[in-house]
C-alpha cells in the first residue's frame, strides 16, 4: 500500500481510539469529521480521475476532498493574520515543490526515495515554517502540492508541451497526505514544546508561595497576584 494511504489508515485508527483529540480541537475538527475526511480521501483516491478538459484531470481523494477540507479550515482560521500566513505559506510551499520538481532527477528510479514523498516532505516543512499554526500548516502543505502541479501545467501550456495534468492523481495523493500530516505534526510537536518552554520561563520569574506561583518583586520576594502552574 502507498505511504500516503497507509498514513491515512493509521491516523484513522488512532483518531478512533481518541489519540490526537486536543490537536483536532485546536483545528476545529471533531473526531467524526476527521475520520470522515480521511475515509473520503482513501476511497476517493481509488476512483478514476475526473476529466476537466484540455488534457486536465482531477482525483477525488487526492485533490477534491483535500481542497474541501482546506476551504473548511481556512474559514475556521482564528484571525485575519492566520489566513494571510496560510496564503503566503501556500505560495512558498508551492514554489518549493515546483523547484524540487525542476531540479530533481527526471528519472525516478535514479533516486532512493519516491519523488512524491520528497514533494510532500518539502511542502509540509515549508507549510509549517511559514504557516506556524496547525490549520495554516495543513492548508499550506496541501495547497503547496496542488498549486505546484497546477503551475507546472500552466507553464506547459504556454510552452506548447502536451503534458497531462492530474491533480491529486498518479501518486500525488501520497504527496498531499504527507504534506498535510507533516505540517500539522510539526506545528503540534514544536508548538507544544514552545508553549511548555514559555510556561517554564515565566515560572522562573515567580516564586511559589501560599499554594500558587506569584510574581517576584524587585528584591526577589513574592508579591500579589496568582499565577498559573
């Protein structure tokens, strides 16, 4: 089974057992909605690509369902700044994937890893670096892969190259799934670490007194006001 579909199966099982509840809550996704989307991506990837005209095709599981999820998460973004970051990160992610496709060996068998895995990893990392939040990272990772394919197709049209566009098809579902999962995972792990670090740093400026943390005064003694543990 391809890596992308394997990740979907594993993630679905984990969610059914209650793993990742906090992360899903922060993304404004319920367990049922997450499972529904992942099952839809899995099943949709098995459906033949849908023709769009002008030698362009789109896959249900590799593009249509992920785009629906992206639109939903974008609408749920907490602030306008988060939406801006998601858009900027998506463009940069797409650029990274496009350049990788340009400079990677043209023969997949000459490299040790499937190119789609590389595209997914690149999109996921860039998506997190510039998206930062879980939602924006996922949006940027997924859109980065899809926009890169779309951009390559437009370039081929201008250059008169009769190449076929298969959004989310021909193994691209692996790149889409890897990019989305990796972006969210990086945001969750690194974000959690930063939150704990910030809490720990804040506590260093406090003293524990009377069953709670209190801010230090100029002489290092505790003063009024309770802090969070």
